[in-house]
C-alpha cells in the first residue's frame, strides 16, 4: 500500500496497517522537522484518544495531555460552563497536533517502516486499475516508483491526490466566511482551567492552551487583515476586551508565534476513485471553531483502516465499497457542527444577527437538551456511530 502525506491522517493509517502486517510506504513532501513543528490543532476528542491509545501511541498523550471535562461559553458579562461527562460521559484532551505527529513518526521509525520525507514530483497513476502506482523523486534526487494494491491520498487540501480524480466525476460543496482567526502561541500559564469560547460585539475570541505553561489564543479578524497590522500589544488588547469579565484578568507573556488562518467549509466527493482513497483534509475542510479538523481526519482513518484490513486479509471489498458513505455521514455531521459553532460565535451581519446569536447561546447554556447536542458533537460521536 502507498500513502501520500505524513500528516496525522497518513501517519495514523500507515501505523494501523503496518501493525497488522500490511506493507505500507509513506511519502511526504516536507521534512521531518517541518511536519513535527507545524502548529495546528490542539483538541483531541474522546474517540480520537481511544483510537490512539488502542493503537499503542497513547503513552505520552496520557502523561502530558490535559483531560478537559468542559468548556466555557461567554458573552459580555456572563460565563457559563458546559459539563461534558455529565451530559455525554465523554471528555476531550488538550494535546497538540505537533505532539500527535511526533508520536506517530517516532513509532513508525522505531518499527523500521518506510517513511520518505522531502520527496518531490509525486504523482499517482492507474488508480482506475487493480495495480495503481505512485511515482516520486526521493530526497537524494533519485526517481522512484511504488507499485501498490491501494493508494491513499492523505496529502491535505493542497495535495495532488484529489485533483487526480477526473473532474467530470467530482463534486464539491463550499462555504467561505468573511472572517479569519489570528492565533498566538504565548509563553504564559493559561488564565483558565478550561477553554473559553467568547462571543463579543468586536468579534469572537478563544482562550485555549497547549500545556500548563503555554497558552494558545485566537481572535476573530477580517479575512483581509494582515499580520503586520497586528503588533502584540494590539492582540493582547483585543483579547482582554473580548475575554474580559469583572474579577478576571488575562495573563500575558512573550508571543512565540502568530499567524492568520482563513476559514472555509469544503466537502469533496467522491472520496474514492478506483483504488485511490482520500482521507482527512485531502477530502474536506471545516472552519476551526469546535476543533473538528484533525478529529475528522482520524475518523476517516478509523473507517478506512477497518475496510483495508478486511481487504488485505480476505480480499473482500465490501467494507471498501462502503467507505465513502460511512465517512461522508460523519463528515457532514462535523461540517454542520463546525458551521453552527462558527455562525453562533463570530460577529457578522447586523444587530438582528447578534440578537439571534445571543438567543442561541442563551439556549445552549440553559437547556440540557441544547447543551447535550453541543457536548455530543464537541467530545466526538463514537466512530461506529453518526447520529
Ligand atoms: P495535513 O495535516 O494537511 O497533512 C497532509 C500532509 O501531506 C502534509 O504533511 C503535507 O506536507 C503532505 N503533502 C501535501 N502534498 C503532498 C505531496 N504532493 N506529496 C507528498 N506529501 C504531500 N484543526 C483543528 O481541529 N483545530 C485547529 O486549531 C486547527 N488549526 C489549523 C490551522 C491551519 C493553518 C491549518 C491548515 C489547519 C488547521 N486545522 C485545525 C485543521 C487540522 O490541522 C487538519 O484538519 C489536519 O491537519 C488534517 O490532517 P491531514 O493528515 O488530513 O492533513
Ligand atoms: C484550538 C483550536 C480550535 O479550533 C478550537 O475550537 C479549540 C482549541 C486550539 O488550537 O487549541
């Protein structure tokens, strides 16, 4: 089997297949240092954590990850807690994507399994046949070719696998948002025990974290904003205003990194073409509100791994044939949840929209039924079940 892309999706899938004895080669365009340092998601939902543990890569997660049993939802003057275990029996973990990737790379290298970094000219061939191929140039400049039974496109939104599906067969659904997230990583202990999602007339703000000494904070900015126009003082001021509550102050510290991330919803079908299967960001993108991107990639992998294991052990394609539908049901559930959280929390539109958002927030924090819907989605529906 050949896997294009060593992000969380490609690494986890290859880890599961290799552990079951399936020959599997991973090719990655970037360097090991680059993929291990790429700052992205920070929240793992319960089914993701369960799968990482079952796959034998949960040791550092259990030692260093922070289990969170709730989040705070806030608007000016009010902060309310949503209690996840009470509503769903599940929790989430603060453990950065960088750490998940490091753990999976380490496991793969320790097993002596093939993982080629810094490859170029990657192309997939003959995916419509039973003997597809991947060609690439390795880090040493040698042209290589992988003959496989199956090719997995885990190469993210800008990868080459999705575009290799004939355009006449492809269908996409997309929603752009007129705002973006300016994120900072700061060397300061979090000023909160659990994440704070804050609605504010100036725009959304989120207080997250990576460890007891590192905070991760985001503010909503216009989609056209440039990072150069946001000196650190301006960012801290916006965060103080939007996250502020009487009697509560936000600690500040040195900014280690800052960047602006655009937001979109995007779903592409088919997720399978012949012997090519897409997983994770290669097939879909969600806006970050609600932290579903990485978790959705892991859910695709859970479904595809089961199907591939059946295929490689018995030759049966029944589960492979069901992959797209099983994966897409969850993709659309997460797409709806991410869109809903984004729409409820970001300033956009006029005063009428703002009143609707506040009415929705009020209902989520006061109705057990509404809070349960949020908690079920946030902590992650079990991989075998999408409701
Ligand atoms: P990726 O992590 O994108 O991995 C794809 C891999 O394929 C990469 O290593 C790439 O280098 C490689 N690749 C690409 N093209 C090729 C090629 N031609 N040949 C070989 N390799 C190739 N989600 C959240 O839940 N919370 C967040 O806060 C959050 N923040 C984000 C910030 C940014 C800037 C981005 C881009 C995404 C963010 N996400 C977030 C989403 C989350 O990080 C992704 O959903 C997750 O990384 C998906 O994993 P993946 O393995 O499918 O794709
Ligand atoms: C983080 C990102 C999210 O999108 C989110 O909803 C919560 C936390 C984070 O990067 O820590």
